[in-house]
C-alpha cells in the first residue's frame, strides 16, 4: 500500500512542502513523527560570489552549453537570444554587471526562468541546488548597484549568504536599461 498524499499540488519539487503535506498515515508509513519540523527549502543558484534564491513556484529549466545567438551593439552582459522550442528569449551573463567575479564562457550553463513572454535566461555557475533556509539575516548586506532593490531578504546557510531574489522585477529593470 502506497502512502496517501493530501493535496500535494504543484509543490512536488519543494521537499519541505511535499513532506509537510503528507497525510498523517503516510508520515507514519515512512517513519516521520508528527512533531518533526522540516526546514523550509528553496532552489538556489550562483553567479560568481553571489548566491540567489528563486521565488517559490518559479518555472525553471537548465541548459548546459546552449547555442546563444549574439546581438550586435548591446552591452557585454547581454549574451544574446536563445531559441527554446520556437520561443526566442534573452540570455544575460551578469558576472560583470553585478561585479560578481569572472565567468567561464567556455562552459556556459543557462538557467531559464518563467514561461512565454516573461521567459529569460541567465548564465550561472554550476547547477541549481536545494537550499535549506537556516537563519534569516536582520539586514540585507550591501549589494552591487542595480541589485539591492530586487532582494527582499537574505539567509545564512552553512556560512553562505543566500539572497531572496525577485528575478521578474530585476529583468524588467534590466530590459529598460537595454532599451534606454
């Protein structure tokens, strides 16, 4: 007999939500006690020395070494566009823009965020990972220009500061910057 899952919905990728929504009989079947608290988790990614958390329920995909078509006369941090299943979306390389260190353009990993006309790609270091949110910081640390207003909170996990990143407002502002 398989454990029952009560209203798992779209949260199957979020381990803390999935475990917390297990039916009490399912908790017992897999050895969880009802009093066990599960730390909230989110998906995170790294750009240089900066670590970002995705908003819950953000649609995302990863492409390793995709073909990005460059566009002339744009800032260096705008890599170009990518054809994703017939949809053309912008791809950004933000290491230089965010003063986050150098990037490895020879081994490009692109994190695709959102769908449809809101979709964007961003070059990241490594693969995204699940991050347990251990401790919220009382103050957001000083961040590069253009980033501070798009970070709502910060957390420390294993000595690493993770930024609660509003990618939609950030890339909207970046798009305005490109067109101006």
